[in-house]
């Protein structure tokens, strides 16, 4: 399989103590921090197994920075002040400075993602400039692949980010691929997602 090179992965991640705030009704602070850590470690472990030239974690947290460095990832501190789109866009520009010709942005809470899913993203990017995977509810963006990394300004953090990314790509006349992938699509934001994860066998990497 021919892949674009060099390709970097971007993973935005809040401090573990601030992450997964919508799970407060069912998880205490320590439990949420552990859960956020396990999710992030799973995503980074998957990326470790892929043929990437680098991983850049964008975070406001010392705890996330420490975890990322243990996985051999580079870290960009974002200060925790900007929007998610700003954090991701700045990280994409940073990846270009590090030599990236393509980049994939993955959310940090994808418990079912596997290395082959990342490889499918990379393969689709060979013939497209933008590849998007929506979340399981159909409105957010869980993965976005771009060639070059600054092909478009991202819309992460918006309630309609999937539609907004598609519209931006089409408006810029970029070759767009919408990739359907159930494992990338499943994220854990709210108690119902957590319950669904608990009820599904075969996800041993994430402690729930």
C-alpha cells in the first residue's frame, strides 16, 4: 500500500483532570481521570503501531504531556485558552514545520479504534485531500485526514463539525472522501456511551 510521507498524527487532549466532564453523573473525579487516561493511552498505542513519521499531542495538561512523552510522542502545549479548532489548527501548522506533508487528526476518546482503521484513513488520503469520519451520532468529527495538513481550517468543537468540514472541503474544491468506520465513529462523551462500552465485549485495552 502506497502512503503519503511524511505523515503525522495530531491528538488533542485536555488535562486528564478536566476531561470527560459530561461523565460526572456516573464517575467521580479520580475515575474520570483514569478513564480519560486509558482512552488516550489506547489511541496512542494504536498510533504507535502505524507507519507514521510522528505523533503530536496538543494539550494543556502536565499529566497528558507526561503520558504522551512515555509513548514517544511530541507535545504542543496549548494553554487551555483557545477553542478546540484553534488548538488543532495550530498543531497542524506545527506539524508542517516538523516536515509533515499530510496529517490525521484523531480524537483522544476512541476505545474501539484499531491500527487497520488508521491505515484505512491513510490509504484514502492518497487519492483525496480531505478524509473525514463522523461520530456515531453523525454530527461531530472523530477523524480528519488532510494533505497537506493546512488544506483547510478545521471546525472542531462545533456541534455540526462534520457537516462544516464537508462544506469547507467542497467550497475549497478539495477532493473529499467520507469514510464510514464504526470503530472510529464510536466515542465516549456521555453516560449512554459509557454504558454501551461497558456492555460490549472485546475492548480489553480500555479499563471501564
